[in-house]
């Protein structure tokens, strides 16, 4: 039996365990706040609804011992963790010894001495890379489908989660691709080939080009006037009557012309044709809606989670129109927070808050930026023009509970197997008391007591500087 068959068999066993639960008992559901975590939670909520079970939900930034202690005081007999908790198996077993626990996750973990009352559903247990092959939402989908085959109708939610977790790179790996094909067969997703431009459904065409950082378009990205001038050079009028054209307003000929000009602008890049890729459209969503494009939908879910309104994202996933409207409105507030964060960075990039080392950049925002935003800020900076490829971006923000949230990203590298941000973060926090790390190959994070900040930064400089030196030598 190959690893994929083993994993499938194990998922079915976990589903069998779930079916044994007494329907009279409510379920406690805890999930991560990013797009993947919210998608995973939405799938499990849909399953619980179909199975006529009652439940209570928490969306958290980090699974801390305090969260487990609170759950231990509650009366729930069953607890489900999704898109988190694999790194806290021992803590969960000790804190919740009398509960039936399901961990449905895709992050790496250390095999405990015994699982006890815990059922772990994780591809890493079978040698399958959960950082590339399948997201937390995908694992939640496979588990939910094994319990109730009707959950195949919601495969598209798992695709949104995978895209939000940056697992789409010109296509998907095996497990994600199988889920995608189900979503296509069920008539939920349409795949088209086109420019990989974020905001194509909702923003004016010139704004889509102006805000394009991945791919970066020289002379266009970051410049409204440059974007408008570029369209005129393509022979495309950016105006549509009294308003502005959107991508959907372009004819096929205009789209081909624009693609050619974008590639020409990028001839100095290593892969100028990278502007082309798959676009995943949700068939049942309205044209022009931020929920039409799966990539934009994932950003909407991120906005909900990071603005403390995860329930709106869950509702948007399962088709609640009221929740969806509120989520779209919240998106504007989220974007303002990101703009504020980037403005703060620009104003402070020459200050002591921003430390430039050999091969790394440390951005210490203190309490000036929302902790849930610093990871997004680091991602944007890592994709920005002028950031040398291979530069580590470490961002910090203080939480109100006296701890510090850290996010780690790297610029310009996507497919290099030697890059492992989770492993890098693990090295940074090694030996530092009270530090907890997590994440995967392309995005990692940590939380630690704020008084530990000097020791953490010293370790970060040593590890990140050492990696830069290793690369230089090699």
C-alpha cells in the first residue's frame, strides 16, 4: 500500500471514529484564523450541520496553553482542531485527557510516544508533504467526505483554502489537484488561462496593473500614471464611458495584446512569461464580486480572520448571503490596515525599528501594527521590487497579552527545496523558553513572551546571518 493509499485508509478510520460520537453531545471546534483555517472550519461546520450536530467555534491566531486550559474548563466531550495543533499533541493529551480529540491538520509534527485519546489526521504521518500536497482545508475536506459523501459538493472550499495557503504554483500537486478536479466535475470551479492579476474581478484595470507585485511589471507596478500610460501603449482605452474598464471588459484581442506587452516589459526577468497562469473562477458567484475569483475569495477570508471576524468568513464559504455582504464590507477595512502597515514601514525603514542585516531584514513594529497584519506586511515586502532574492523578512508585533507575534518570509524564492522557513524558525526559537513556532516551508511564525524579545532577536540574527553566509559560500 503506497503512502497515499495509507493516508486515505487512515482518513476513513478517523471518519469511522467520528461516526461513533453521540449526536446528543455538542462538539467544540477550534481553527486557525487564516484563509486555510477558515476554509477548513467552514467544511467541518457544513459536515456538522449535515450530521445534525450542535457545536461551538473558536478561531484563534495561535493554539496556546491558555486556550487549552479554557477548553478543559468547558463541558464538551469532543474537540476538533483544524489547521493547527499538530505541534501541541503532548499538551493536548495532558490538558484534555478525558475528551475525544480530533486533530485535522497539514503541518509538520513530532511523533509523540502515544496518541492516547487523540485521532490525528495529517498527511505528514505518511510521508506526504502537507506544505505542498494539501492544505488544512483539503485534509478537512477528505475527512468530511469520508464521513458524508455529500461533502463532495464543497470541494471548492478546499481549493480556496489551498490557494490561500500559497499551494498553487502554475497548478496543484497530487492531492490538491484531485480535490480541484472534483470541484470542476461538480460544476463549482471553472479554470481559465490568463494573466495572474489580483483584483481582476473587482478593481479597475489600471488599478489591477498598478497594484500588481506578483508578477512585478517594470514601470507599471506601483505607479497609477505608469499603468494608464501602459494601457494607452497597448492601444487600450482605460476608460469605459464615464467609468473605468475592468479586466472582464477587454476583448480577446485586447487581452492578447496586453499579455504580450506585459511579457515584453518583463524581458529582463528570469521568467517573464510567469505572468500567465491558471485563474480559478467560482461558477456560482456573481461576476465582478470579490468572491468570484478563488484567489480574491481567499483574501476575503484572510481579512475576516485577521480582523477578528472569522465567523463572517465561515458564513461566506457556506453561502450565507448576509455574512458574505458583511465580509465584503470588512475587506475595505482590512485593506486600510494593510495600507497603514506599509505606510508605517516606508516611514520607518531608515529607523532603528527596521534592521538591515546581511541576507535578512528585521521589522519590529512594537504595538504600532495589528499583530494579525504583520505576516501580510512581510509577504508584501518579500514580493516588492528592489528586495534581493533570498532575503529573509522577519516581522514582529506585540500582542495585548504581553507576548510578541513573529512572522518569517523570504523574497523571490518559491521552488527551492533547500528553503524551509518552518525549519529556520525552529532553529531560531531552539532553547528559548516560552517560544512556540509553527508554519511550513514558505511561511512560518512564532509567539513568545515579550520580555524574551532581546534573546529572540539575538538568535534570529545569528541564524539568519548564518544562512546568508552559507549561501554565499556555496
